[in-house]
C-alpha cells in the first residue's frame, strides 16, 4: 500500500510539473503579444480614460477629477446628434459595401476558378496607392469644376457655373467615397468564407432537386454569414470614427463624430471633452462587437 501511494504521489507530482511547464511555455510564447498589447493599446486607452476623468491633466485649463467632460457628451445634444448621424452614415456605408461586395466575392470564389486569385490581385491593386490620393481624386471628380460637372456643362445638361451642389461637400460624397474605399477589403472575408465552403453540400442539394437559387439561399448564403458579419464589422468600426474622408469631401453637411474629436484635440485643445467622446465611441464599438460575436455566430444550416 505504501509503495502504491508513493507511486501515485510521484505521478501526481509529475503531472503537476508538466502542467506547470506547459503554462510557463504558453506564457512565454504569448508574452511578446501581451507586452505589445499592454504598451500600445491598454496603456494609451488607460491614459485617455484618466484624462477624460480629470485624473490626468496637462493644460492649465483642465478640470482636475471632474466628470464635466462626460456631462458635455450626454448633456449637449450637439454631440449625441452628431454621434447618431455618424451611426446612420456608417450603417448605410456598411450595408452598401456588403451588398456590392458580396457578388464580387461570390464570383471570385464560385465562378472565376483558376483566375480567382489573379482577379483578386487586380481588385486590390488600385488600393496599393495612398488613401489620401484616392480621396483627393474623388474630390477632383465630384468638384464644381470636376469631371462630372464639366461633362454636364459640355453636354448642355447644366449651365456653366451651376454645378450639382450635392455631389461634393455632402453626406452623399462621404458615403460614396467610403463605399469605394472599403469594397475590396470587404470582399476578402466574404471570399474566404465562400472559398472554404464544402462543395459536397452544393452537390447534394443539386442531387436532391434544389434549384440554384434555392441552393444559394438555403446553403451558400447561411454558411457565408460569418464572413458577411466579419465584413460588416470590418467596415462599420473604422467608418463610424473616420474623420479624414469627411474633412476632405464632406464639408459641413458631411461632418461626422470623428471630426468633432479631431477638432477638440487639434483645434480647441479641449482634450478632456475629446477624450470623453473617444472613450464613449470605444465603449459603443466594443459593445457592438460583443453583441455580434455572441448572437450572430452561425454554426448550422437547416434545409427545409
């Protein structure tokens, strides 16, 4: 009995030692990523949170340990109206981008076959140029003396000096440019989802007499929903806080939430209110990601 107890003790001690070594090895592998996240993400976010609460101050006019900046966020209808306007515009952009990007991704994954990777490179190639250059190119196209209005002048549709006002410095211009910018990147996660689809399911549906349209709605589309959700989030998160595109082509009518944060930091030097606006946006985005990840994870397909 004593020998068996000693053997069991050695086995238990050995298993604990192995588990400890595995944990240390895992921690060693993850430590560079954890250190990077801590220094370049958690620490900056913590500083912004502290600044919004007045626990950290830099300028003489800053309010020490005050929630006044957060009162501005919820107490002034200007900021909340601007936030909801940005949400509406970002949702519009996300829906349009997914709607236009899905057929592109579907063709690349299902129809292009050997040419799909070549076409994918062609799709992404224009976006190797600078983001600012592409936005400025749209500013030239949509401007009062731009390509579209000049064509209308030359054809007599519009009188010279009477351009279409809503083409530039408007919500339309911001949405159009953002849709153009994000379509190729949205096609990638949808393409990956469709490209990894089990083709035997499609063959089984065909053998059972399902039409191509029914096969798409009952099998292909449900199984690609994770890619669609990833694409939607991939667009919605950066566009809701975008300030470069609205600053270049939006004007006062295309002014968004990100522009308010930028102006508070760089123009008004009200870093506390700007920090509160930024943290509020971060909380909203994190909540939306949690909701999408929890309730919109498609794992099964039901065929009727």
